[in-house]
């Protein structure tokens, strides 16, 4: 019976990268981590009204999915690049920088939710964000 299960079908026949369960868990995790990251920025003197660009990271299992998400970011006037992940050649990474935005908790949490939702829409997983406190 086990051999039949192993060889009867692919585990993911539609090539889906992000399941709904994974998306929901990741979104909860990203939203919960965001205040901690903002707290660290406050320790570096970044105020709520200060505007910074954020660097974002996504992963997926297909170059076309990566390209489609990159096109969406271009429409948002974000810088973006994509390609094979250096750590796992079966994955593709999408990364870039946003426009400047206020580093207010509510703004960044809403943006984080938006990134998780957008990633799920394009079957890519939002892997988080970072920034540099000293920007021009």
C-alpha cells in the first residue's frame, strides 16, 4: 500500500508552492514579528514619522511565478529583481526595495499583510523584510 501511495501521484500535482494553511501561518508569523523589528529600529533612533525604504524577500518554485510577482512590483514602482536562489536551486527568489514609507507600526503591519496576500495571490511566499536606518 505504501508503494502505491508513493508512486501513484505527485504530492503536489498542480505545482502549488504556498498552501492556504502555510499562507495563513506565515501571515500570522510575519505580522507578529513586525513589531519586534520596529522596536529594534526605534533603538537605532528611527521614529514613527521617519520614512524609509524596505527591502522585501519572497520565494517560489517557478520562474514564471517569480516573473509575474516582479511585474506586479514594477507596477507599484518598487525596485525588483528575481532569479534562482543561491541556497536552493529548486527555488526562485524575488527581492527589491519599496518606496519610502513611514515606519509607524500600523503602516508597516498593514504593508506586511499586503505583502503576504500579494505573495499568496502569485503563489510566492513572503519571507520578510529589512531596512537600513541610515538612508538618503
